C-alpha cells in the first residue's frame, strides 16, 4: 500500500510539474511576444543607436518596419543613404517613402554614414584634411554595421536587399554596390554624386541600376550624370535612366519613388547574400531606441 501511495503521489507530482511547466512556457512565450512587439514597433519611424566600436562612439540610424510585419515571414530591405549635410531622419521622411514601404511590404533602414559628409567611402578610406582622418573608412563601415544589425534583428529576405541613395548617398550607393556586389539585388539613385571612372562599376555589370536626374539640377549637373550613364553602359552596366524635364535636385528623389519600388519588385538575387563583410560582430542587443 505504501509503495502504491508513493507511485500515485509521484504520478500526481509529475502531472503537476508538467502542467506548471507548460504554463510557464506559455507565460514566457506571451511575455517574449509582448516584449518583441514592444521592441519592434511597426508603422512608425524608429530612431535607434548602436555602439560603433571602431569609432568609439554611439551612432544613430533610423528604421521603418511596415505594419504587415510578421516574424514568420521574410521581407525585402532598402538601405537608404542620405545626401551631403543631411541625415537619416530626413531621408526616411521623404514624401511617399513610408507609404510605399507599407504598400509593397518593405523594411527601410537609413544609416548615418558616421556623419553628414562621410561620402560612405566613395572618396577612399582616408581623405586628406578630413576629420577624423579615416572618415571614409568609418562612413563605409557604419553602413555595413547597420546592415548587419538589421539582418540579424529582423526577418530579411537575403535575396532582396536594395540600395537607395540621393546625391552624396547616390554616389555612396554605387560605390558600395560595386565594392560588395554580392550583397545587393539592385541599386536606385537620384542625382548621384559619383565622380569615379565608370570602369570602377564593372563589378555590378549584372546588378540592375536605376538612375534618375533632374534636368535643372544645380548641385549635380545633368551633363555629369548623362556622361556617367553613357560610360556605365559601355562597360556593361544594366542602367535604367530617367531624366526629369525641369526637375531640380530635391523633388526628383521622391517623385520617382513609385517607379523605384516597381523597379525593386522586378529584381532579386538568385542566391541569398552572404554575411555582411567588414561589419563588426552583432551583439545580442545590437541597438536601442533613443
């Protein structure tokens, strides 16, 4: 009788423990889901910050996640690079950008590029007279760090990572696409401030490129962009060029966004992009809201 009592008591305890375990798992799941949803706010601009170890400082970037975001699915990503003397907060607020991200279910991330004049490495890693001296290196690596963080934190379709850049950001986009051609499915730039020979773009001969330019742009002259497009095609680039009659430097960057999203929708990589090169290791908590 005593043994039967022990067995019965053991079974009762075992069932109780299992019930409590299941309950604990359910509670933990609900808590983690609430925490996840609280951390990954959708439908709003997220101002974020991470620790850039090489620069020994914290850097800001902005993030937009569409309301449709589902952690069980993968989403295309646009890396948006701002222009000279601009910042991530401005480019992510370009007219229609968020609305189009919602319509087409895109995630958008906009890095700082270290500061508002880093050129994303397109003028080299060390530029004479710049402060700090390795400004180009820091600017380029900041983009790679933010890309790595975003890919680690969110459900990103590695076949559908795109670059979008305006002015200085356009030049930076072409530079980064050519230097890391296995990372991006397509590139779209507005008034690109790219002053290298077109031969430097041979690495993206198989990457679709969309270029838009305003006819009356006083900052990036239309003649410069026309020469870039012509010479890029001679080295094998697949360039779609749109010139806006009467267009200036600014509005062409957002007026053509609907066509740019349609352009992105047509292109994806055959193979997923590999791990982001030259990026610092992503920590368990890579970024915080600010």
